[in-house]
C-alpha cells in the first residue's frame, strides 16, 4: 500500500469517495464531489449534475444495495483515475446480481471529483425506475 504522503490527490479523492459510498454516507460523498461535478451513467446514457445524481442516489438507496468489491485503482494522465471492480447488486422486488463488472473513470481537480463516468452492462440488471427521465 502506498503511503498517503506519496499518493496523488486523484487517488486520495477516489478512495475517500469509495469509503463514503461503502458507508452509504451521501453527505460525505458530496464533500468529495466538486460543485461542478457530473455523473455519466451507462444505464441511462446521460450526464447528471451533482444535484441530480444525489437526488437519484437518495431514491436508489431506498430499494437498492450495491457493494463494490475487488476495487483496483489505476492513476492515469490528467488527474484521472480508472477504477475497475465488480459489484453485488440487490434491487428490492427485482432480484440480485453478483459480480457485475464495473469500470469508472474519475476526473479530479485536487482532492475533488469533477466527473465520474460509470460503465457497466445495464442490460444485465432488472429494470430500475428511479433514474431521471428526459
């Protein structure tokens, strides 16, 4: 494990984000998300603003449990971090899927996340009805 004094700010930001997510601490996640934060979801194929993303997460966590595991963080150029992992996803009334592969590309500025691009096979999951609609 890399000593925190030598970790890039980008890795520190993503590790903090993941810690807050693991604790279901949305207020903590908001402190890591920059004011101009954007979330791109492969399942809905659109960008969500910070407010839209956190409003959606409040609703999602009422019926869904996602646990990310086997997380591998790879620092890239331009303060970007690639996260590869798998997730166990349980959606109330719709079932459970285990070991769903995920990739996230986090863009950072200092120790804040400015954008998260989330990639996964949304077709492998039951329909989810709490995402923003056009």
